C-alpha cells in the first residue's frame, strides 16, 4: 500500500459544518505495531463527530489538522503491523478508531488490535459499524451506572430512556429489555410505534406536556434515566420529581452545566445523582455487543446510507439530529 492514495473527507479547522468537509486524495496509512490496516466497508456517524468539529473538545481533539473524522468502522483487514497475531489479511472486523487521530471517512483506516473485533457473517458491515460508540455508550450506561444485569437477574428496575429512537437510544431500549426492567421511553410522535417494537413498555411523545415533563404514564418512579436527548438542555428540576429515592440520571453528552450539577449532588451527598458518562471504548465489551447482535438479541437500525462521495450530505443529516437509528457511509 506504500505510496498509494485514497479518497477521504477532512476538515482543516474548527466549525464549518458539512461545508467544512473537503474531498481529498491522501496517502493510505500503514499499520504500525499492534495495528491493523482495514479496507473500509462501512462507517457510522455519531453526534460527537460533529461536536469535535464544532470545537467542544479543543484543544484536545482533534490532535492536529487536517483531520479525517468518524471513528466507528467495519471492513476487511488488508495488512497487519508487528505484534498482531489475532488477525490476518482477509478477516472481516468491526473497530473503533482513536478520536484524537480519527480516520473513518476514508477508503482505508488503521485501528488498534485491542479495539478491533471479528465480524461474524450474520452481521452486515453496515450493522456492525453502527455498534461501537453508540452501542458501548448504551451498554456502559445500563450495566455500569444503572446496575442492569443483561442476563435478566436481579430486582426489576424502572428505566427511562430519552431520545429512544436515536443511535444510543435504540440500542439502550434493546439492551435494557435483556435485563429485568420496565422501560419508559421518549421520542417524536412518528417514532412511537418503532420504539415500542424495540421492546419499550411505554412510550411518550416528547412534545406533549407529559412527555416534556418525563412523567411515566403508569406512575412509575425511575431508578435510572439514560438521557440521550440533545438540545435543549433538560433541567434537573424536570428529572428530580420523577426519580425513585436513589434514582440516577446518566447523561451521555454532559455540558458544563451538567458537570456543575454533578459536582453539587456529590458535595451535598444527595441520594439522587446526576452522572456524566465519559466513554472509554473497550474491545472486550464491543465483542460482547457483537455476540449479542450475532445471536439476534441486538439489532442496528439504519436510518440512511450514503456513498463516501456524498458523505457531506450524511454529515448534514447528522447535524440535523433527527435520525432514526444510525447514519452509515459506505466507500
């Protein structure tokens, strides 16, 4: 691959939205120690990709410009670096790339072997590419913070999932129902039947008074809220009366205001907690999600697919924020 060029999309500075993405020809990267070079078959977009472009993580992300965005990928291994023994040329994989260096909106990308997982034939490349960030966020929120056991054991928990038709939300509903849970969910009116089909026990239209107040139609108090909704920010005063005595709100995209509320609740030893979720991708947990998908227990719902040549349109759709499931780009 040395000296070969590939098509990619990159941006040279913060801001600019879809118009800030430039179609370029750049050298194919090479696999270094403990890395695999992957010929991409699918890349999925996440809201955080757009946030990085906006500059919410500056000066830490991206590490440098120009930057090829997106980090959830699936494809075929075409080369392995020194120290890689668990993958070989021809293997189908799903992987999560480093957010600092990105690389997903391209024809080839390098991934760490520890963050790459074999993709079984039962799952398409597009379905697999949807899993890493959104699936792992839902998994962490439910298992690590909400205390849901995915084998169905333990006491029943009442769970609220907001924006349940989106990328994280649609995985969260499915994973929650593998546990002993009663799931209340919010979404737009057009997606109510869709979210019910994922397994939610009751679904609220977020634009109704009951939906905006997050009130359970059956009067449940929530042991945990998996808060996936984006703007506008939901105030603590909306969550608090709906929580059980030791209820938690797990916020998947914490703003500075959320971090302040988190600190105040900690400092005052409040029984009701607001928890910001900062995801650290984990290869073993990704493998677990891939196995659940292989077994038919977790599905990726695809909102739309775009060729790499039209990835700026996919980016614009991601910024719009109303996708049902995942937006996928295919070379």
